[in-house]
C-alpha cells in the first residue's frame, strides 16, 4: 500500500479553505483544546482531597487489653493496628519494602514513568489489567483517599494525589504513613502490629529475613500467609530477598545467609489473644456499655489488667487436662460424624506437643485405623486408646469419621492418643488475697464452644466447701479446734412446718463415710468434712452469725436459716466463694476481686483506675486458726492426695448431692485458687466423683506451677494466738506427764486453750461405739447409762452390744471385743427433745412425734 503524503494532504486542505477562515478555525481549535484540558482537569481533580493534613489523619486504632506483664491478651477494633514512628521501624523492612514495591522510590516525585510503561506493556500482552505500576506514594494515596477499583480515572487521580503528597511530605514521612496503614493479613494493619503477631517482637527488632517476609506479604496477605500457606510464604520471602540483592540493598552473602533461614512465625504464647477470652469478653462488654461501640472499636483504648499471662496459660492447661482425665474414667463415646462434625485440622503448625487436633478417619482395619490430620497420616491401634479399654475398630469407626487426637510428643518420634471432648465443664479462679488482683480466670473448657462464664455466671450449690465459713464463725465466738463435737445419727429440726402443718420438719444428714466417728475434735471434723458435726456447729453458733459473716464477705446468695445450709444447700458463684476464701488467707481482710487496674485513652490519659478498699471482716487470729484447720484438710483429711505438694497449703473439698458439683478451694500465703467442676445441666458427674477426685487435681496442677519459689512462705502467727501442746484425739491439754499416746501442738486465741488434762478415761471413751460416747464414765471406767437408753441400744445394735449381766456388757467394735462395766440408772422423766440431739434416732421413713423425717445424701 502506498503511504499517504501528510504534507500534501495539508496543502490540499489549505487550498480548499479560504484564507479568511484559517485564522478563525485555528483560534476555535485552540480554545476547544484549552477548554477540554480545563474540563478534564476539573473532572479528574473534583473531590480530590487536600493532602495537607494527611500526616495527622489517624487511622482507626485497636483497643488493646494487656496482661499484668505487658502481653496483649486481646484486641478489639475494625483494624488491629499499633502506630509506630519511622525511627522505630527496622531498616530491614524499609529496604525490603522499597526493593519489592518501588525500587525507584527515592528517585521519583510520586509517579514512575518506567513502572507505568512496564505495567502497560504487561497489560497489553495479557489482555487484562494485571499490573498496577503504582509507586509506594500512589499506593498510599489509594489507601487513604481512593477505592481499590481499577479504572483509568482512578489511576489518573491517584497519580495527581501522589505528586501532591510528594510535594508536601518527605520520603521518610511517606514511608512511615505507608507502614502504619498497609494490611498484613489476619486482621492486622501496620508493621508494628504485624511484627508482633507474626514474630512476637516490635518492628524495630525485625531481622533481614523477617523484614523481607513482611514486605512480601503486603501484595496478597491471605495468599502468602505463613499460617495458611507456609510454602508460598517462604517462596515469597526469598523472592523479596533476591530483589534486595538485585537493587543493591544487601550483599550476595547476606542474601544467601538470610535465604537459608527457615520461616518461623510464633504460635500462640501465654498472653496471646484468646488465652484469657473469658476475662477479655467481660471487659469488652464493660467498655462497650460505658464508652460506646465507636470508642471501643476505633479510638484505641488501652486496658491494663491484673491477669498474669503465664498463670493464665497454666490455668487453661490444668483445667483441660483435669477434665480429660475425668472424661477418660467414663469411657469412649465414639467419633463425631454428620453435618455438625468438626472439620479436620490441616495446618501443620497446629501439630505440636500437648495439642489436641481433629483428624479424619481414612481407613478402618481390624486392629487399627488411619487418620489424616495436619498434613500427615497416623496409625492408631489399642496402644493409642488404652484408656478407652478394648475397642473393635470396625464396630466403632467409619471412613470419614472425625476423631480428636491428643499429641503427646513430636520428637524424637510422634506419639499420640485417641481423645474426645469432655462432656463436663469446669472453672478456675486465682486471686492474690492481699490485693484482690485476679491472676487467672477460666470460665470453661473452650470459650469458642461456650461463652458462658462459669466463674461469674454459674450459680451452683457448694457442698462442704462452705464449711470453713461456719468454723470461722465458731472460732470468732469462742470455739477452738480442740473443742469436741459428737458424730452420730441425728435428726435436726428445720424450723419449717410439715405440709400438713402438724409439726416441724426434721432433717437427718448423713456422713460420706458409713461409720460414725463418735466424739471428735473440731479439727478432725473439719479435716474429714463430717457433715453431722458441721450441722451441730451451725446450730450451736447460730444461723444469723454465720449469715452475717457471709454477707461481710460479699456473698449475696439466698441464705435460709435451715440446717442444710451447713452442707452448702444454697447456690453461689465461684467468684464469690473464692473471694471469701481470700479473706481468710488475708488475715480476715476482704478485698474485692478485680481484673482491671486502669483504662487509658490513645494518648495515655487515665480514664479510670481501680483502688482496692480493704474491709476487716475477721480478727486475724480467727482467720489464722481457721487456716490451721484447713491446712489439716490437705495434710491428713479429704484432700490428702495433695499432701506431697511443696510448701504450705490450706483448703477444702466440696461435693453436692448425687455428685453433681465438685469443688476445691485452697491457698498458700500469697495465692488463693478456687476450682469447680460439673455439668451445665446439673446431672451427676458419676459415682464417687467427689471434689477430691475431680476438682482437686486441677487445683493441684495449677498451684504447683503457680507457687514455684514460694515453698518457704508461711502464714504469720498473729500476736493474739498462742501454741499449746494437746492430745489430738481428745483435744485435752497434754504434756510429758500425761498418759497420751500422741502429743501435738495446736493454736488458740489467747485465753481459750483447754485447761483440763488428758486422762486414761478420756481415751477409754474413744474406744466405745459412737452411740455410747455421750454418757459419763467414772474414774473406774464404768459407764453410767439410763435403763431406757440401754434397752433401746441393745435392740438397735444387737451385733455390737451383748448384755452379760446387770453390770457388764460385751462390746464388739472395730474388730475388737472387750467388756464394759455399766451402772444402769432408772430412766429420768422424758425431757422435751433438744433441738439438735433427740435420742434415739427413728428409723428411716418413720414419723417421730409428728415430725416429718427428711434424709439427705452425704456431701463431702
């Protein structure tokens, strides 16, 4: 084809157009071009914001909740972000960012012609918009002012804004604003929050390899996430390192060294978000109610808590291990299947020591199954489900079933066991008794499964865990650990009328042990959690005094003055009961438990701060004596399985009817911890699943770790307390010249120690069956008993009592047989029944003197 001659065409046009029109047409074209330019400029710059205040436009900030040791427990915000100055950003990140995003950043004025041309050629070759060609400054303009939608108009506006930004700000300022604005994946914005999330360190400490990774992930945060796609993330990091070498920011040796480093990102550590979800959720609700949703999610509040990150992690671990141990005692319930079955875990990083991960059954054989979990295939046989007993895989499992795998160890060899989610729940609360600081709080097995906070929200019966408060009331009213009380079948009048309104209802508690102790000291009664003795003591001290003490300890439960109150027949929260125990531990001074110390705004201004208010509830000596009795619970009583713990500990078990609640609350001089376990529907945990068997192991595991280094700490003895040697069996005073088989020190408020000395007669009384110990014994070991009573006991216990003659009985008791001299006296006129000791006891189900007899199970 012949080429057209452009000058010739112009000459032809000039010849056709009259000369007088040439100048006019030129002016018109000039004005049209000028107008079009103005119009295009107005169109492109309309609504384009001024960049003068860009530096002061603060992005949405995250509300952060801190542990007492500075770890971030949780963050709330539309964007998780921590602002940081340029000088606190590692050069390793800055140079990596420039190398991979905009290698000519320090030489252009907002736009890069070379980058635009390169992107244009790529788009033409691929026939689609695949390359942006944007500089870092253009990206910053888009982040702050424009939308990510790819259009020609947006691109031109982006370029205009970039030039304006470069005119107003230095390169350093632009890099600072960009580093604080850009997204790094998993909800984290800004290099500081990303550095802490991925590497557990501030941005100033990033290594060369870490800085390269963060710069590389900006392009596609989800696609290059090391927590989802570790191989992609490693390849992207290595590409960024290569670009840094190409652009001259690092040497070849540095490139090779950094490239050889594995990509290690931190997993959840103590204090990481989620570790204290039960606490942080309560704080979130509080902040939203008080300061509003906008402030909570966008204004960057800082909440400083009392939670100790390490203790919190240990509390979660102890609670979960304790529940799994309980669950293993009750057999395997089978795998999960169906629409609600959990998805298998695929992240290799989740497969670590101690983890529990979900896997999918891929093969079922006669003696084993194969499970795909976290990218590997495991073979499970009887060795991996020994706790579940004998299982025939082909009868239990199907291909596709979901099974829970407990990773016992990964090195040197992988060792796992079959597991299952517990069908019970538990809660744990640890408090510093001297400050009220909550050190750890766990409201259930898994917050993601259930947001019900069983520390604060669950109201459960306490069982025998309430008994220390009854004993403390008694000690405040003149009773001592050496005082004696009778343990025998007893009917107590409740003060309530029976349904027919004929008389008062009767209440007959039972002890956990089938045999009755007879006459014992209050120490022994507390250590062994003797129910009948606790009700006796409650009756003698008075309901109003016990209730008054509980109110002073800020227990708000509904307390009714009935004998069953001594066995915890009322509902209370673990939060309140632990606070009461902390009062005993703190020399009788109540300090309200709390988990917030202060709240500040984004600039550090204090919005509110907590100041504890001490309230004296008990005399320090009374608290100290109560602690001595509770120390015996662990050394020799119902919690003696924990007697091997190093240090000084005191506590109390609690178990309710039908084993529906399991409690243990205990403390050392500096930390009190309460544990509850049970089922949300109040059904039984199972026979013999007591506080000592379910709750105590959780408490022991936590406290063993939490109190390391405190083994020598002991409670200070108050000035009004004295130590006296007594006979622990009788509670009488003892010494080198008394005929006592054992002598032990006991603590008393000054002036309350026993004055009567231990004697052979006192010991002889303890040899007798419990129902005979209430009667007087003469110095010649003769028992004085009314005829009517003797007749009744002979009829009730024919296997124990045999009458030889009028003055002698034969006793068969606890494996021995011995004679007993008796002085049988005429029966006195029948006195009115005593409120707490009306012998003899009527048989179960009968009605005595018109009173309805109510029997209860034995709590412990």
